[in-house]
C-alpha cells in the first residue's frame, strides 16, 4: 500500500475524468494531494472512481454527472467553478470523434461534437478564468490534439474542432498571463484510451510505436505547464510530426492528405 500523502488543500476539476487521459490526470492530481471535482456522464463510474481515489490518497472528492454536450450539463459545472472552495486547476479533457466523413454526417452528430469539443471548452474556460483572474492565480489545461495542426484527415471535422481548442488556448493564455493565470493546450498524438473504441474507429493497423500512454502524456503536460508553455506536445515523435505539419510545403501535405482520404470512416483516428 503506497503512503497516503497529506492533502494540499487545493481543488482541481477534471472533465471526462473516468477514463483515458482524464483518469490519468485524476490519479496524478490525487497522488499529489489535490482534492478533486470529477465530471463525466456515467454516475456509477464516477462514484466508484471517487471512492477509489479517496480511499487510496485521503483526498476529498465531489462528482458531477453531466453531459457537457448540453446546456444543462455545462451550467452544472459552471456553477461549481463559481463556488467555494475555489477550483485552482481546470482540465477541459472530455472530447469525442466521429467515425464518418462530413459529407456522410448529420447535423445532430456534428453539433454534438462541436458542443462537447468546442462549446463546453469555451464556457467552462470562461467560468474558471473569471474566478482565477480575480484571485490572481490558477491554471486551465485544454486537451486538444496533434490532429489540430493540419487538415491531414480530409472529411474529418475532429481536426477542425481541435484546431479551435489550440488556437483558443494560445490566444487566451497570453491575455491571462498578466493575472498570474496559465492556460495551456495539451496536444497528444495517438494515446491508448477508450476513445477510438467509443467512436467505432478500427486502430488495429496503427503501428505500436505511434502509441502513447496516458500517464506519460499527463506527466509531460504538467512539466510543460510548470515551464509556462502555451502549447504542450508530448513525446519527441509527435513534436517532429507537428514541426512537419507546421513547416512542410503545402503540396506535400496535400499528397499525404489524398492518401488518407480513402481510409476515412474505416480506420482513422
Ligand atoms: N486517445 C487519443 O488518441 C487522443 C489523442 C489526442 C487527443 N485526445 C483527446 O483527449 C481527450 C480525452 O480523450 P480520451 O482518449 O481520454 O477519451 P476516453 O478514454 O474515451 O474518455 C472520455 C471521457 O470523457 C467522458 N465523456 C465523453 N462524452 C462526454 C460528454 N458528452 N459529457 C461529459 N463527459 C463525457 C467519458 O465518460 P462518460 O462516457 O461517462 O461521459 C470519459 O470519462 C479528448 O478531448 C480527445 O479528443 C485523445
């Protein structure tokens, strides 16, 4: 049994906390003695996670069962962000992809993706930053993706939603800095979680070396946050990929994108 660290009295709120990258954030914060507000839709899973983290690390936990693709869900979390004890770190992590190209999609599915990946991130960031800038301290981590650095998955609107998250975080991060508040976009590459399975995306042909693990992504994100970075891209291989996406000639990227087009809807991430 690991030693129970003493709680440091600070609160973090994590969306999409029950699986994947969000669960890795929750475990890391709890191990560091943070009290946690855990947000996801599945109330049973939230309660089990809260009991496990409280038992193992001696921290306090609150849970909010909310669907962040709805206005009501966002309002519930905004209320907690405006309340006491103050949330000092917000991790906007919940996000989804769709396993179909835009031309075969529906307004309902596209709106759901935008409401979770973009609209909820905007609303919860605004609610948190109003309190944090007033208190002159705090941090917001918005989980984006390397997919946001280029339209290399033609037909996929997921990339566009993550491009918004990265640009938004960089922009707002600069205006929050003078208040002692940090905002950072976290842009992972392929990470082993429930994400692709939930979207029904077959990743069986993705080479093993491309995969990251969620605790390593979280460790690097928190190191980059301490350094004051506005954008964090974990692992050297995805740093290289992002440099390529940012600086490679447009025509080369178009060729790569054409090659990917035939695979959309079957095995893209
Ligand atoms: N995995 C990757 O390869 C990868 C790569 C780059 C970026 N990302 C990004 O990383 C973030 C986390 O993804 P992940 O891979 O950790 O996903 P995951 O394993 O599928 O976990 C998703 C979490 O979000 C919650 N969630 C889903 N829909 C929600 C909704 N409408 N309202 C509230 N909570 C919701 C889920 O719980 P409930 O189902 O109970 O709500 C779960 O806790 C996402 O923003 C994703 O875009 C992932």
